């Protein structure tokens, strides 16, 4: 499909979603966006220097390339994996060495088995001149991701499970002459979410802590919470640095949606804080969940975020916040 047509289509979809949100029809707009995304093939967006993003693969994929090989953060949904691998090969013919999984959602790690098999792990700790490489790339994740995958029935393919896990608050490695920090953000989208910070490139892959095209989905069954998402966004803001007039500087690749910077993340954090405080105040007024949902505490933000909310409806989002706040006694 011609690139100009693709751009026009996305703009039309965005306009329709905005109109639908203004009319209060989040369900219809979410369906329209999902259908449009299904028609769009994944595409590459240059982020900075040797870091690229593959968009439209279910979840966003981040790719770092260099002389030592390729590092991939998330691999997208299984249905897009062949396209993702083809795009990675267009960026570099070097071996895929590392996969970092930000959390246990299929649309972010569904392509792990195929991408790992397409790669090669360093042998002998990557010592120069040593060629005892191991088949398949190394898959890095927090140990809670491995626990989640191994406890599922039926379990996802074993080839996509993490082969290197950590249980501390962070893990660091050096690859392609760049320091990379993998930082746990506990009890956020789930109990195993991480941020991946490329120090030299000044790029952060945020996973589903930050999704600027939708309200965040926090999986309570997996240890997620709204407060954890807000805490994760504050951690992300602490890492980012602006360049000019609060724009530019550190670039953030979200789990879904467009690439942003510090000011974008601040706006998203502030939106969540405002919605949470609004619901909290109505709880203190002893309003029921039904009354709060009817009051539509997200109304002012729905044109921006309701259209992409696919894991749950806006009403379910409000209900999850209500349950979290009432379980804490309605106190901050």
C-alpha cells in the first residue's frame, strides 16, 4: 500500500475516533480503530541513531542494532512475527542476540519463539574471537514473567520462555557499545513490567506502563494496579530529560501508540492522577459504583484515550479504579 495512503488512512481513523469519543461512543470507536490496525502492516520508525521502533505489530517493538548484533525489546503478536523478522533483517543482517520481554502479554511476547530461533546467543560471554555460539537468542525478563508463563494452562511455547531472569529491581548489560538498564516497575500493568533504558541513545522502551493512545490496562489478577502504573510513570519521568521548551530530549517508545517525550508522559501521568482523584472524591461522597460510572469521570479525556482502549471498556477501567480505592478505604 502506498505510504501516503497509509498516512491518510491513519489520520481519518484518528479523526473518526475523536468524533466518536466526543459523542460518548467509546465502544464503536475502539472497534473502528482495531479494524484499521488489523489492515495496517507493521512499519519501521527511526527513533534515534541505532534504535528503531516497529509499530503496528500488536505491541510496539524496539530494535537496537550495531556491530555486535541486534537487540529486540518485545516481539509483537505471533500473527505479525514473520513481518517483524523481515523488518529486522532490513535494518541489519547481524545476528539477533538478545530479546527483552517487558511483560507477559501475548501481543508483546507472542513472537518470542520465532525471533529467538532466528537469532544466535553469544558463547563464552561474548569474548572477542570466540565462536562457540549457542543456538537461539537469549530471552531476558523479570522472573515474574517466567512464573506467569510456566503456570498457564495451556502453557505458551517453551521456546518463547525467558532463558535469563532476574529478581532484583534492575539488571544491566552492555551491548553495541551502549549501557542498557532493565528496570522493574512493580505492581503496575502486572507484577513483572520493566522499562528498558538505552543510555547513550537516550531512548526508553516503556512497555504497557505508557500507552498514549488508550487508558492503561492494569491486570489485577497478575498483581497490577493503577497506583503501580502511576508510580511507574513517575519513575519514567525521573529518567527522561527534555531538550528545548519541554520538548525533545529523551524519546519514549510506548507499548502502544506514538513515540513521545517527557512532556507527553507527564500529560499521561497527570490524566491518570486527575481521574483517580475525581473518583476518590466521589467515593468520599459515598456514591456507588453505578453512580460514579454514570457521572463519567473520564469524559474530558475520552476523545484522546477511549478510542484505543481495547482490553476493557471505559466503564471497566473506572470500575477497576473504584475497587482499588475502596479496598484502600478511599484514602490516598
